[in-house]
C-alpha cells in the first residue's frame, strides 16, 4: 500500500467560542521535513495539539497514512507512531533522566527501550552521565536533549516538534538542528513548528506560513534560504 503521510484539509479549531484555525490545508509526504512558520500567536502550536489529539477539530479532517485521526485520543495516536516534542520541553521534573525515557517507551518492548536508551545516550552522552539525576535539575539545553531523546525512544513515524529554539542559546539550537538528521531515520515524517525561519528553512524541504490562523504562504524552502527575511510580509501582513 502506498503511504500518504499527513494530510490536513479545511481544518478549523477553536477554544470554546474563539476560532483559532480557519480552514487550514497542508500535507507532509512520507519521510518529508516540512516547517510550519509564523509569528507568535499565529496558531502553529494549536495545529500540532490538534494533530496529537489534545484538541478536537470543529471542522475538516486530519489523516495520517489514510487513517482519520481527528479527535483520536493521544494514547492511541502514540500507538500509531505519532509523537510530539512539546514547546518548553515539558519533562517530568521529579523523575530522573532514565525514568523520563522509560515513560516514553509506553507500549513498546523492553528490547526497544534498550535500543532507544543506547541511541539517546550515544547522541547525548551528558544524559548518560546524569541518567539518575532529576530532570528538573538539568539545564534548559539538557532538558531539550531529554525531550528529543524521549522521541527517539518512542520510535515515531510522524514526529511533531514545537519551537525547539525557544529559550535556548543560538549555538545550541544550531547544534540540535544539525543533529536532527542523525537522530531520526529518513522514513520519519516531520512537521516542525518554528519562529526562527532561517534555521527551519535550512533543515526542511518545504514550508507553510500561518498568519492569524490562516495560510498566508507556502513554498519550497530552497527559494527562501538565502533571504528568510523576505517572508516578513507573510508573517506580518505588510509589504
């Protein structure tokens, strides 16, 4: 069977009476890396929360590999291989590093856990050194390492990453982006939410720009890599 990746059609999402996403259409082909860009408050995180089951669409559809996932509970989506790296890391501060990784192995075998631990510790040796340390005592950069490592352990088919650069030093963020290709195999489908367009365009093949919950621009990343500031009008609605 031909895999179709992620398809979002005419998506509308809101919080109580406040409509946030107004008829969004986007797709991510299997194994493709796509950026969802936009200013703060544009609705980017709302899209990811809806894909991962934290919010329910009011209209429209979300399918992954031709299966309707709109409104499906998060635990079922995890079983399907849909994994999110949340904004702000969101580690379990009272659990140690290794227990945070064990939680991410939900539903998988111990063999897969051990493989995930090895891959995570190879990618981020500092986590192995601190595997018995409470996650809440790690630095912001180390917590981001842990958040990415939880995704490694979960073995995603569709990976959603929300604002990886938030609150981190630019050099550290650059290093994370450079490692993404090594951390996850080429058959992992990726939708990356980011405010830093320059970094996202270097890593992704295509992009969408959201403005006030609506699609303002889409295109090939290569066309904008040399001048990401040319996206300003799409971000802000000005020339």
